[in-house]
């Protein structure tokens, strides 16, 4: 079927993406009481995410599509907007947002961030087999199948994505040899369920104070970090000159270039010299991911620069420019969400929703028990489910200075992703009908 959207040129699609972001910021800053009430309920970050999703659902733009020529030949097409945003703007944002970071204050946040991350991981590990058991009671055929078509094999790729990221997902596809022709259905579940949860997380940010009160959470360490960074920024704030802005962009994209160079070099070296890394079925294959190394190198260099005089560029708006890049990334992630496909494969979507619900319930229970703030719950979850692309977005939505927390947890997710997903897969193999 021909799925060509109305807009197929990335240049025009990018204009629509920027129009939506501009609309969100214009209305969120409006003095109009109706808009003020609206944005008290729906955060601007969520709107920047949902509006492109609506355009995708209406067929105006699309992350990918197929065309059919007169001879019946099918050609696949793909938008490069998300690729550019995730490979260029995301590392640039991480660098600019970590320029002003106080690393000691981040570590002073305590162990609750790591506890909530690991809780999220456990939620994914046990959620898969529990979801299979529950759905098999209603519809055994939905979770059945044999050989390469066994549903549990496909769900193993979901576990790889939801604990680690794309590299871990690819590793699970190789390890458990799921039918590639049916793999698209699992990718759809991944996109739909993970994006629904991210939308809920973003909505919760606007009500984080109420949630923290309900959790009886101690947010003092987070507030101290935010206050420390904000007071430092206030001291050095100046009206940025053209030279300031050019130097900020130079810092960001020079490091992005170096991060890509380093990522390519390290990834190629490891793949060429270590069979465990080059073998896609190996648990260590995620260390061959260029994206993993790009994010890691960008974050490390950003942290190093925070100990130098470059830190003063926060006063000229470094983190604000980083926030611009984050919003563009959020909008391109929203582009990938086609709301009309939610009911396309209801059985698999239901498994994903049950699975994610178990993950969420466990997070809430543990957060309540250890009195962890909503920030740790949200970022701990997204470091698993969304990975390095989403965790910094959610963290930065609380405050730009917190983006580093999201990155550090997400990188940890890459490391444990394949092992956790393999455990999940084996549990699902045991309980599958």
C-alpha cells in the first residue's frame, strides 16, 4: 500500500516541526488566561511532542513511507530529521547542558536515582513473563507461535529496547532469531507503548510537586542542585554577544565532531579486534554501537569542560541553546508516533501495555517505599524505556542542570541491556504457551 505523506521533503517537514515548536512557545508565554490554564495541565514539552505526532497521524508528514510505481515495485523512504536531531543536536545539547554542572552535587543526589533505575529494569524483566501469563489466559494464540515465529522471541527484542536501546534490541533479534518479516510488528509495539508512557511522564512533570507530596518524597538534594546551578548562572549572566553565541556553537559542534570521530574509531577497533563485540548475538555487542560511544564521549567531554573557563559560557545562555536542541529532538521523536496505528495490532499492543503497566506499578511502589521524588521515578524509567535519546529530555524538563543524571543512567542501561533482556527472554520462554 502506498503510504506517501503530503510532505515528503525534509526541508519542508522541518519547517512544520519548527512551526509547531514556535506555536507552543508563543502560546505558553502568552498572557491569555486560557493558555495559562492549558499549560498548567499540559506541559509545553508534551505539546512539542504531540503536535508532530498529530501531523504524522493525519498523513501530513511521516518518519518513513513506501511508494509504489506503475510496475508495482515498492520503494521505501525515510525522513532524516530524527537521525540529524539525535546524532547532531542531542550530543550538542548534552555538552551545553553539562557545561555548568556541579558533578559533586550530582553525586550528592544519593543512591535513589540508581535504585529507581534498577527498579525500572526489574519491572521490565518480570513484566514480560507476567504479561504473557495474563494475556495467555484470555487469548493464548496472541502469545503463542512456534520456532522463529514464537511471540516470546519477538518480545525479547522489546526487552532489549526497553532496558538498553537500539543496539541491545538488534542483539536480541540476532540471539533469538525472531522471524524478520514479523519484526516490524514488534517495532510498532515498541514505538506506540514507549511513546504513550513518555507522554504520561511528561504530563506528570507539570504535577511533580503534588506527586512528590503523595510519595512523601525528600526533594531537598534536587532543589539544592538546581539552586546551586541557577545561582551560579545568575552571577555570570550577561547579554550574549554574537561572539558568545558563535563560541558556544563552536564548542558544541566541535565536540560533536570529535565524539563522532571517537565513536567511529572505538567502535571499529572493538569490532575488528574482539569477536564478542562484532558478534551481534553476543551480550557485549552493544559496545560496538557508535551511538553508545557518541553519547558517552559527548557527556564525558561536557563534564571535563565544566571544570574549565568554558563553564562561564553558561552565563551567555549555553544551556538555553541546549534546550532549543532538545525541543527539536522531542518534536522529531513525536514525528515517529502515528496515533492511528495504536489499534493496528491490538493483541501485541495489549501485551506491551500490560508489560509497561507492571513496570510502572513497581516503580510507584518502590518510590513510595523509599520516598523517592517523581524526578527519580521518571528519569529512572526513561533511562530504561527511552534510552539515551529520552532520559536527558525528561531530566532536562525538570531543570537543564539535571540532564546529566538522565545521560549517566541511560548509558548504564546500554551496559546492562542485553544481559537483562536475555534473562527476560528466558523467563518468557518458560511461561509461553
